[in-house]
């Protein structure tokens, strides 16, 4: 380890190293040794020296860290043993304290039970007095009843009993009066119900009579209306039939007049057309004769091919003109 690190363990005082001054001193020594190297990067041995020095610095770090870890581990073991002794002392002395104080604790427990029993008996006594007063409708707080002397409570209970008796008599008298009034009101109510029922019965009879009159009146009016509706319907149907007859006669007359007028108009057009055709006949004849005359014109004898083609074209054109003249003359 001495060869691979910049510090030697055997020469270190661990207690001194892990202190402010000691740690600062050894770190400065490591720094001085590490920076004392003058490396030559141009040679392989120089580069190896740099790598070796860096490795020694890393090993120095590991060495110091391990030393500190071992030291702390030893301290933790010692602290653990001391904590065990502390717990033993606490448990033993707590148990000893309880043994020494037990006679006093037992006496205090007995005294507390005596006081608790006296308190329970006193509480039961006061609660019974509260219940006795409540039986006569007197309700007092717990601490007010507890503060009463026995003779004061006896007087209070007697007064409550007398007042309760008077109150019960008053309530009984009021209840009797209330029942008497209730009975009187019940009688009056039944009498009023009987009167109301008689009134309702009379009202129903009146309503039934009115309903009968209304029904008879309605039946009469319905019958009267039905008769009037029948008469109105018959009159309407009669008038409708008469109107239909008049309209049919009018339509027939108008149709006959239209047919007669159309016949006269057709005859006029036929006559006019015949007159027009008769007047056009000389012109039609002349047009037809003109066409025939054109067809009768002799064709010249030609030798030139082009001239012959022109003649054929002209002849065809003349033929088409003649057909057109004949067609148009016929359409006149």
C-alpha cells in the first residue's frame, strides 16, 4: 500500500488525521507530492509517470476513506455497548423505584377507592333527590340540589308535593271544563251538520228540478232546431237543384251559341280560302308554266370539260329552283 499511495499507514496517527489540522496537513502533503512531478509528455515513460501519479492520488483517497470508515465502525460498536448499559440501568432503577414506592401506592389506591365510593354514594343520593323533585314537576340543576342541606331539601320536597297536588287539581278542573265544552261543541256541531244536510238535500232537490226543466227546455229547443235544420236543408237542396238546372241550361245555351259561331266562322274561313285560292289560281298556273318553260330551254352542246361541269351544276340548280317554285306555288 505504501508503494501505490502517497501516504504510509504505519506512520499515521488516526486520531490526529481525522481532525481539522491533521486532515488539512496530510492533504497538503499529498498535494505537494503529486504536483512535484514534472512530466514529459513526449516520452512513453513520462506519460506512464503521470498515470502512475494519478493512480497514487486515487489510492490515497481510498486509504483515507477506509481508515475513517474503520474508525467510525469502532465508535459505533462502543456506542452500542454503552447504550445497552444505559438501558439496563434505566430498567433496573425504574423497577427499584416501583418496589420502594409500592406501600405508598397501595395506600393511595385504597384512599382513592374510598373517596370514589363516597362520591358514588353522594352522587346517587343527589340523583335520587333530583328524581323525587322531578316527580312533582320541579327540575333543578345537579349542583343546586347538591348544595341543599337535608332539612332544606325536605321542605323543598314538601312544597313541591303540595304545589303539584294543586296543579293536578287545577289541571283536572280544566280538563273537566274542556271536556264539558267539547261535549257542548260536539252537540252544536251535530246539530249544524243536520241542518247543513237538510239544506244540501233541499238544494239537491232544487237542482234536480232545475235540471229537469233545463233538460225539457233543451229537448224542445233541440227538436225545434232539428225541424228548422230540416226545413233549411230542404230549402237549400231545392235551391241548389234549381241553381244547377239554371246553370245547366245556361251552359247548354252558351255551348250551342259557341258551336254555331264556330261553325259560321269555319264556313267563313272555308269560303275566304276558296276565294283566295280562286284568285291565286292564275298566278299559280303562271309559276308552274314558267318552271316548265325553264326546263324546256335546250342545253347547248359543249366540248370543254369544265364548261360541261358548269352546265351540269347550272342544270341541277335550275331543277332545284323548279321544285321550289312548284312546292311554294302549291302552298299558296
